[in-house]
């Protein structure tokens, strides 16, 4: 019966083995990586976006570069199209934890769900404190199908490898 006393402790120790999380690096092939490569070409020899030698890109380093190029006084601003600016703002909204606290209000959602959920468009629930950022964004890939000549309905639920750090 002593096993029951240690069951909650065992659950806490084993829980991280079944959880998936996002690293601080941008996944290979992500649309933000393509945007950063495009900006590097446009910026030429500007050291802020000379990142191609350091792949995968660290979010900590490219978010300040994106903020710099969204500045109206930037020399690159004349070369940016409206589509580029839209994707730059979208990249900042998806990496809200790397922005200073006073700049996060500009990316708040206009339609909150119950004043708790989707405060920022990129995550279901987010909390930010001085030393800790938590973003919860569950991903489901659920599907139903029916084959010709078969009355049985098929159900599947799989992970999408582009949204997880590791896919096995």
C-alpha cells in the first residue's frame, strides 16, 4: 500500500516524458524562416539580419532584428512591401514572449474569449511574468472518412510534424 503514497510523485516525474514543447529555435522550413531569408537578401550586408550562417534561427536574436526593420526610419523600410510588413508583424505576434512588456499590448487580440483565452492571437492561453513565459496552444489533427463500398466510418487523430519539435 505504500505504492499509493508515491503514485502522485511518480506521475509528476514521468509527466515531462509525454509532453511536447517548443524550443527557442525556429523550426526548419517554417514560413518565418523563409521571411528571414528574404529580409537578409534585401538588407544585403546589414549585420542585424546576417543570420544565414547560424541556422536554426534563434527567436531571441531575430525578433529584435524584425522590430528594427519595422521602424519607419529604417533604411530597409523603403525596400519592404506591404506584404513583407504584414508578415513581419505576424512574426512578432507569434513570438510575443521575446517582446518587451510595454510593446505586447499592440498585439493583443481584439476579440477575447472569456477574458482569459486568446489574449494574443498565437495561443489559447498565455501568461507572462518577469522570469517565466507560458503559452498553451493545443494542436489536434482529427479526421473522419468513409470509403466507397464500405459502410464503416474511419476515424484518425495524428500529430502534425510541422508543429512539434520532435516527431517519431
